[in-house]
C-alpha cells in the first residue's frame, strides 16, 4: 500500500511550515502529496510551488471540482503542471457540494455525476491532442480546436472523489482511482466494493485496474481523547454544515453508516449556528470509525488494516494535538514508508 500525504488548503499552518513538511515527505519516500480546494488557496498554484520544491513525490489535486473550471481549462492546467513537475501530476476531480458551487462560484449545482463523466472524456481527448468535437448532455463542443502545446504525457491519472452510489460506480467504470473521504473499512467489502464492481463491469475491466486511495485523518498521540478533539471540529463542519439540509453528502454518508440520529442532531445544531454544541455532539464512535488515532505503533496497525481491506493507497491527513511543528515532523518520520525498509534518508 502506498502512503501519501494530504496537506491543508487553508493558512492555519504557515506556508513555509507546510512546504518544509512536504519537502521532508519527498525525502522520506511518501508517494503523493494531495491538495484539496474549497474557498481558500487554489490547488493548482500551491501544487506548482510544491512541484518546484520537490524531486520525486507526485503532486495531486485532492480534489478540484468540475463546476468552477471548464473541462478544457482543467486539461490545459493538468498538462501544464505535469510538464512543470516532470510527469508527477495526478488529477483528482469531484463535484464538491451545493454550498461551494452555488454559494461561492455562483454556478447551478446539478447533474454532478454526468458532468464528472463528460469532464473526464474531454480532458482525455485534449491531452491526446485530438481535435475537440464533443456532443454530450452537458457540454457541446463543435469547433474542432486542438491543444497547441505538447503535453509531456498524453494520459494523466484521474482519481474521482465520489460518495453517492452513481458516483462510486462511475469511478469503477472510468477513473484510474477512487478517492473516498470518511472511509469505513467495515462497510467497504459488503456495501461499497459492489458499486465499484458494477462500474468496472460496464467498461469490461477488472476492478484491479482501479486504485482505492483513502483520504485518511491520522492523529498521532498517546491521549485518545485529545486526538478525538483534534478531528471533532472538521467532522462537525462536514456533517453539519457542508451543504444544505437537503443536499449534504457527508451527512447522508454518516446516516448510511448507522448514525441517523447523531447526524441529524449535528446538522440541526450547526445550521442553527450552535457550532460548539454541534462539535460536542460528534460521538467517539463516529470519530473512531473514520479516523486513526493513537501512538505510532497503533497508527501503523490501523494502516495495515486498511491495506488488508483492499485499500491501495492512503492520503494521510497527519495531525498532532496542538499542531506542534516538531511533533508533527517526528510523526511524519515515524510513519514514513522508508521506515519499513529500515532506513530514513538524511
């Protein structure tokens, strides 16, 4: 199983500290660095700086949405960053949610899965430098333009972040990887894998061609309760406030996991602007299902469990209580892939 790193897209951690963290991850053998995008820094600019400061680690959007940029612009940007990084770019795509798409970008949030499908098709056409003639349900492109520049690679890996059944099936059908968040290993084999297999069957390919890359919060600490408190605010935000009452995929996910009453209460509190109460309403059981918390050895054991469940890659969102830079760097080194090979580069 490949270990990658997910880096915050906000500025609560200073830029130079994040860069030092990524440079260390590059030396320590981490496979990929993932940058998300919401309404903070944009992902492509941050990844460009990271690409210029690193040598071997892959740089990936984890994720950018398919509503705020046209498919052709996404392809142009992907080709540019792939060239700058020397062929290290991975394109992570998703729909984001109603709040970001309509409330921030002013674009109607509709037909997300169809838009994902057509965006992937257009991106791959552009990267192959074929003339762009495309007649879809969302996009209608008839003038036959072709990319002027020459991409370093004519195919860049595309990972899809999707939570709905139709979106998960689309990943199985068309994507190079599936990038789930708030992943529950106990639900994967019986409930999620069949959706991926359904999609793979549509394109007549083995599911082994799809990489399952879990976006995984990992808190390294000897204090379990302190570790839970680190992730409670983010869980409350996503379950309670990331979307409208009717269209919140993360809330629906936790209801599907069996936390129907808890998810409803968190959402009610968050939308009523009682955020501290919403944070307190996130239970230990909800946290432990989707988060790895504990000393280094326990974190390694839980990562091994992910691999045993069928996960191909992990994008670790690594934290320590208090965000102490030295302790965070020590945790990064302790969990490094090179540790398993008995050496850590200087």
